[in-house]
């Protein structure tokens, strides 16, 4: 029972962290942009879905589609008109993204009311897996994150845009000299990343209590940053594996010490600190030792 | 004595009066000292005292993250560490503020130095995100410990106040702030002949490998940067705890750290006057918003201001203003008023 519970929690949390973290890792890997507003975009998409599906009574699929596309486009615009101009200033990027995240946090209750917004499950019910009922939404989350990662891998390795993205990730200046439009590539990467955040917004709040509140982004962001760092910043494979590792640590703590469940965050952080002390670049990261601007 | 006075007059005549930025800074500090004379409204006193405390906090972040380049996202650790340190000293030993503040600083600094060790080997983005983790861990530890030991969720209340009256507290904080800012300014002054830390911090930020290659023990200086920053941030924390007469686990929140970063970058990173300007404009203006009907939109306004400022003056508002009113002589590197045609010292053309 306990083992199954731990496995199940790991699976759920792991997939959600994976899908959020891979978007963040993509943007960091390509543009060296730590987009701290990433989970705020996810929250925005969740609020939009809630408003459209519950508030206006749209069919859920339509609401999800509109929210995902809308948030993705918003991410593109945010990059194009704001981030692109301050790309060179690391501190300014961090600051603008965190400020935008806080702005979204403040905007949500003004636009959608201060009560937590309910986000419906996309798939109801459960299927038995090894004699233990697993809600379908978990499997959907897992499927979609794996599917998205597969698509991303196809895009990166098989298409011309993907080659451009990888070139920019490797060396921005040289990629620019080879005739690649760096800011367009970064904009595309940002669009993909934000879309993944928006997809996560459709899937995650529904399983994490069934509603989204205005502080949802912060806790998620902290955990996702832990995941991304553990895996090595910018490494998609690393963040995927680290997502399950962090989820496992959290599940272990919250199952073994149910009364101190809130400590699971602290334990995940401790895991990150230990990891970074042993291996400063994370599991699959590189040190960028040669990158001396 | 006479020589000292004449030296002071000389530096006033040649070092301060001809440089509008420094003149403004001096006038600003004189104005700060005169505020209680102009008005004694409790709200203004509260606002300016808090601004003074936050200035120490923001400048200390700038020393660590701006000057030595160790961009910390968890500066609340030092701040709350100092606050909790002094509160615990009061709670368990009943010491007065005069004793708890130094002990709190000691505890906050020790906390910072111990936790900086895993951070020393890390590259910038990892370092920022690692430092963000520590206050969160500590916040949960404080919440998890039994209330009789560290106050638990509700924090520790009814600490002894800093001074008898609001005006006295204001002057205590203002004097401490002025002295701390001056010390940090001297410590990070790259042009100083006696103190090398400023130059070395710059070197570490610009190129750590090159700094190491020239024989600088970068690890030692990074620990020093953490310690200096920790001393002043926890000083701000202890003052804050005694001024508000309470500490709560919320002091550890990431929001505290982020606000501090926002003030500094808004004012101008890697400049001591930048954070001062940042706190005294952004914090004070937003606090004015808090008492108007637009209070709901406070964070939204903060966001818009930050984004707009960074888009149009990414170096920060203080640096932007400085560049408008001052010009550095290309030959002797002396600052001049922007509208002078030639350098006031060497006569080189400034056009």
C-alpha cells in the first residue's frame, strides 16, 4: 500500500514537474534566459481555462485549446517586446521575469476574483494498474508530457528550426555570424516553452487540489527550479530524470511523515544542496567554463 | 584638528561641489537628517525608518551580488537570520537590544558564511538558485520547531523596541544606515589606495579565472564578500525586528529577497548610490500607493514600473541620471558636470 502510494505520487508529481521543467530548460538552454515567469504563464493558462470552461460554460477542449494558444502567443509577445531588448543584461532578465510573475499573481484576483479558480479534470475516472486504481488524468499528464518531449526531440533533431535552436544554444555569436536570426530563434524557443507551461496549466492544477490560486506559481516555480538545477540547467534529459527524482523524494517524505508533509519542500531543497555540493553542474549540465563574457 | 577641517573643506570644494552626483547625495543625506524637523507625522516616520533599514539591506545585496558577482536570490536568509538571531537571544536570555543586535548580527553572518560554502564552487545561475533554497529550508525548519523554541508559525512577538520614541528610532536607523553605507562604499571602492577589496571584487566579477591566475585567492574573497554582505544584511534584520518588535517566518520568504533585488536593479546595480536611490524612490512611492484606493494594484504598478524602467534604462535609474548630469574626463577619469566643455582638472576637451 505504502509503496504503491509512493510510486503513484512520484508518477504524478514527476510528470508534472517534467513537463514544466522541460519548458524552462529549453528556454535556458537556448537563450541562457532563466524565465522566472514560466510558472506564472502556467497559472495564467489555468485561470483562463477555469474562466472559459467553468465561468462561460465552454466545452473543456475548446477552453484548453484557446488558453494554450493564447498563453503561447503571450509568451512570444513577452519575449519579442520585452525580454529581447534586455537579453544582454542578465540581472535585468531575472528581474523583469520575476516582476512579470508577481504582476500576473496580482492581476489574477483582479480579473477572475480572489477565490481559488476550479480547474476541471480533462479525464474523469480511474484505470487499474497492477491492481491499484490510477486516475486517468495522471496517465494523461504522463502521456502528454512524454508526447511533448518526443515532439520537442523530433523538432530539435529533425527540422531546420531545431538545428537553428541547437546552434544558438551552442554558441550564440557564431550562430549569428552563420546567418541565423538569433532573436527569432529565441522567440520560437520561448513560444514553445510557454506553450508547454500552458499545457501544464491545463493538467497540473486539476490533480493538485482541483483549483488554482494566485500563489500557485511560486511553490511550483521553486520546485521546478530545484528540478532544473538538479538535472543541469538547460539539459532536457536531465530535467526529465530529475523531475522524477525530486518527486520521489517528496513522495517519500510526505508518505513516511504525513504530519510533516509541508517539510517535503525543504527535503527537496536539501537534496538539491547536497547534489550541487557533490556535482556543481547538476546531473547532466555543463559548466560553461569556457563561456567568459 | 585644523588640518582635518581644512582637508574636509578641500574635499568639499574639489571633491563634492563640482560633481553634481556627489552634491546631490550630500544634500539628500542632509535632507534625511532634517525630516523629523520638518514633519513628525507617525506615517512619515514609519516610512522613512523602514526605508533606512531597507537601504542597508539593499546595499548589502549590491556588495555581494553587484560587486563580487555572486548573484544571490536568498538574501532574506541573512536578513531573517539576523532578525531571528536577536529575537531568540531576547526570548531565551532576556537581553536588551544593545546586546541582541550584535549577537543577532553574529548569528546571521555565521549562518550566511556556513551556507555559502556549497555555493562557492558554483557558476552564476546555479549559485543564484542554490542561494534561493536556503531561506526556504530555514523557514520550514522554523515553522516545524516547537513554538516555545522559535515561535513557530506566529513568530516571536513583543520584542523590546529599538528606542523610546519614533523619532529616536528614526535617528538610530538613519545613523546606522549612513555609517553602514559609507563603510560598504569604502570597501567596494575600486579606486582606493588602502583597501583592496573593491578592486578584487570587481576582478572576481569580471573574470574569476583571470583573477585566480593573477594570484588572488578568489575563494577567500568570495567568503569575505558573503561575510560583509551578511554582516550588514543581518544588521538590517536585527534593526527591523526591534523596530517592528516582532519576527515572523514570513521574513524568510522569497518575496523579501526579490523585493531587495528589485530595489537594487531599479536604482542601479554595482553602485552604492543605486540601491539607496532605488529604496528611497521605489519603496517610498509604492508605499504611498498602499494608502490610496489603488492599493489593490500595488504589485501591478511595481511590475509596470520595473519593466518600463528596465526597458528604457537597463542600468538603473540612478546610473541613468548620473550619466545625464556627469561626464567622465577621457584623459584623467575625473567626473565633471555634463555641461562643461573641458575637464576641470586637466583641460582636456569633453566634446
